[in-house]
């Protein structure tokens, strides 16, 4: 899941960042089975092998009492199927040019599957 997500996100970034202004923002989180235990420098080093080019931010919490305000906002505006909480790593949000979340994708949704929705929001 990690390899396919980072690989596809990197390709989408390369394809659309300059031409269409696509911005991909990644927020590491260790709330899902301890899958992101490393300190931030090691996480950044790990993602470099994918030549991502997109922005990798500091590790945050996306659920619970210490939820980062960004994720509180995203979850409020684009709730999930079984509840607003983030169910697993690689939950994705599509946000329009005005900063409004317009769609939420399940963790198992491949990034290339999201591409079909981009055109509505350029």
C-alpha cells in the first residue's frame, strides 16, 4: 500500500503540479498500528526514494483528542462512510482552489483513481 500510494502520488504530482497547480500534501501519522514510528528526518529520507516532489509535513494525529486542526476541518467537511474518523493511513482528501474539501477517498483507493475527479476543480 505504501509503495503504490507514494509512487502514484509522485506521478500525479509530476504530471499536474506545473501545468495545473496540483499540490499534494502528506501528513505522516503513527495512529494506525504503529506504522509510522520513525522520527521526521527518517520519514523524509524514506520518501525520497520515490522522488515525490510534493510536500511532506510534520507528523500529526488525525484522530482523538489531539487531532490536528486541519484534520478536524477536513473530517467535518468531508465525513467518512462509517463515521468521520480516519480509518487508516492514506485516507485522501480532494480540496478545491478555495480550500474547501470536495471529496474524501478511502485508504484503499489508489491515487490514480482520484485523478478522474481533478478536472472538475482546475
